[in-house]
């Protein structure tokens, strides 16, 4: 992989990690009703968004660590270059689609609740959904770079 593309993918994955972590923290701390209706645990859409954020944080942590190792040492943790390119592309695609799925599940619930009451609970949910969307954008762009790398590996 070209050094510029490798650095771009590392940057995009770091951004995806940051926004996934923010989505996770904001959603997990969205408990403003003392066990009542304004607790994210009471809404399966929000717990799904939290779960996907956890998966995204774990995946991007592993990939950022792998990218740093690859850039520092000049070799990958995964043995074959084509296998590594497939893992990168497939993983980035899956995480991007999961993030989009999570935020699209949580957004209608937040919109519906905001029609009745616009308060700290709905604002926190909207912030977590926004962070998940930004993580999706970064993961999607990383998937584009990984797709380019996969195409170059197949052609070589």
C-alpha cells in the first residue's frame, strides 16, 4: 500500500475510533430519569446503538494498533498481503454498515420523543446518534481506501 493511503486510512480509523468512543460514552451516560422513562436502558434501539458503538470501538482499536504496527515495522500482523487487504475491506464495510444500522434504528425514536418533550435525555440521545453518524462517515471512507488497496493487491 502506498504510504499516503496507509496514513490516510490510519487517520480515518482514528477518527472513527474517536467518534465511536464518544457515541458510546454519551449513550451509556444517558440516564436522566433515575430509572424512569428517561433511561437509555428502557429503549432497545438505544441499547443496540450502544452495543454497535462498543463493537466499533473494539474493531477500530485493533485496526489502529495494526496500522501503527504496519507503518512502524514495515510488516503486517496478518501474514498474507491479500488476506490482510480482504480483512481490512470486509471489516471496514461491516463496521460502517453496523454503525449506519444503529443510528438509523435510534434516530426515529429520538425524533418521536422530541415531539413530546425536548429535554436533556433527547439531546443526549441526538448527540450520541450524531457521533455514530460521524463514525460511520469515517469508517465508510476508510472502507473506500481499503477497497482501493484490495483492488491494487488483486492487480499485482
